[in-house]
C-alpha cells in the first residue's frame, strides 16, 4: 500500500564495495570494486529505483515497490526467453540495501539503437502511419486504426536520444549504417521474435503486448539481451478482454499517471516546460496496483 509518508526520490544510495557510475530516469548503475578499490570493468550492478517518469520528466513522487516488480518481471522473462537469446544476468546476490530490485550483470558494449517491435499499431507508430502510411519506412496497409493488430511483429527502431530529447524513428538502412548489416539483421530478428514469444505467453494469461523496446549489448560478437525486458515500463500491456481497435486501449502501465497529469486536477500545462507536480496518493496506489497485477497475471506468482 502507498501511504502519506511516501518519500520523494533520493539520489542513488551509497553502497559499500560499489562505485556509482550513472543514474538514468529510473535506473542506477554501479561498478563493483576490486581488491585494490578500483571499479571493475567486467561487471555492473543494475538497480531499478521506484522513480517513475512521464512526458520526459522524472516525477517527484516514487511508486513504492515498482523497482522490485520490474526486476522480478524481467528475471522471469529472461527465463522464458533463454532459448532465444542469452541475457546479461550474472547473479541476484546483491547488497541488502537494494535486494530484490537489483541484479549483477555483465558489462557490455551496447548497441546505439533503440530496438523496438510492434505487434499492434498505436503511439508514435500510429502518428507516423497517419501522416504518411508508413512506420520506420515500412509501408502498411490502408485502413488501420488505433489498436489495429499487425499481420506480424514489425521492427521499428529509433535513435537513442540524449536525456531530455526525443528518440526519432530510424529506417533499417540507417540501423545497418550504424551497426553493420550483420548486427542489424540479428537485432531485427531477435527483437521481433522476443515480442512474438512474449505475446504467445502473455496471451494465455489475458494480456496483449502491443509493442516493446529491448536493449542489446555485444559480447565477443554475440548479441546479449540487457537492461529490462517485456515490462510495463518498456512495453505496452493491454488487457485482452478489453481490446477494441479504433481508440486508445486501457493499459497496465503509467496510464493513470499520464491521465492525471493531463487533467485539470493536476494544474499542470504540458506545454509549459515546467516540471509536473507530485502525484496524489490515489494515483500512486492505482498505478502500483496495475504494475503488480501485470506481474501476478504473467508469472502466476504473488508479489
């Protein structure tokens, strides 16, 4: 449960035996220290915080337990995908201060591309389709609408924009130019297969995965699945029994956060450039409940 004592997000915690390397919107990275006290170059500690972002802002109010939900869900999915692609997880034996929401992982050379696959048309893909009938340079059939199922998962990559800027769609030719034809083809194949496998499994549990973003690193020439996978933060999850093309679908992610921020109740103007206000407790509670429900429905495990 969320209560009135919920703190605002703090800086990345200090962890004995680890050097803080980087903090993103949601995750904190640390390097284990070797016997001489120097950061190791082969391993990283990946910590999922309870921070939540919306409209390119990290909000002042965290969602308690969110980091643990996402970590558990990714670990579960890594198991389901193990025959498709290796992953970066080394160990879940981590410091007590971050136990349950952190994993020790291999340090990889990350692909400079956001690997996105779409099984349904919505979001940025829908906007591009409405403008010119394509998504990432791929021509789609006429007559599609918000929530339309695509004939097969499509690879629709984008740039990795610096913090505070928006990712931009990339054509496959641009991906080939960035990473080479071989890696581009393997990334495309794995991204679409991950989404297809995800929908095979999630569909049996009443969830549709509309689209997803995955991260790959390279280790000795092989692609390795990294970061998180098939979570409500990296994917759009829809309840299958409420799927109805033609309008935005209900979801298992930050729907309540976005709706409240855009409502008159928040008093916030998205176009103002100012940071959003703290979230009220009912919005926090409903958001947390959606993350937990997605985890429990997918895995069959209690959180």
